[in-house]
C-alpha cells in the first residue's frame, strides 16, 4: 500500500530538517521497518515549505500503531521546533488522495 502526505516546515528550517533526517536515529529507522514502512521519501517544495512524504506500508492499521512507540514520540519532540505540530507534538500531516500510479 502506498501512502502520500504533506507537512509544513517553519520558515528558514529547510537545512535543519534535512540535517536531522540525514542523521536519522538507527532506532527510528528500525521502528519504521518494524511497523511495515519501506521505500520512504520526503520531498520539499522550497517555495512553500511544504513537505511531501511517500511511504510504502504493509497496512494502515500496523502503521498507525507506530505513533504509540516511545521512539516515535521522542522523534516528534525532537522535530517540533522546526515544523507545524499538533498539541501532542505529532507533525500536522494531511493524507493525500492517490489519483494516478504507473509501475
């Protein structure tokens, strides 16, 4: 299953966002895989600071459970100062509807 979503960075945080992801914690990477995520990419629209995420997941149910892990919550806290977040520090993330796919 393919999942697309968008998030938003605060102005001036583009380099910091990329820096933090280039040094992704091994335990965060392991958690993503453990909860069915693979082939994960995030793209930035530099004009709007909107991030576009693409991830292949085993199931929505399994992926949703990743939000309850301690490492995910720690990552959200780590990222909360550079992007739009919800009161629980999860990123404001809007799912995008798939409209075309070609293998």
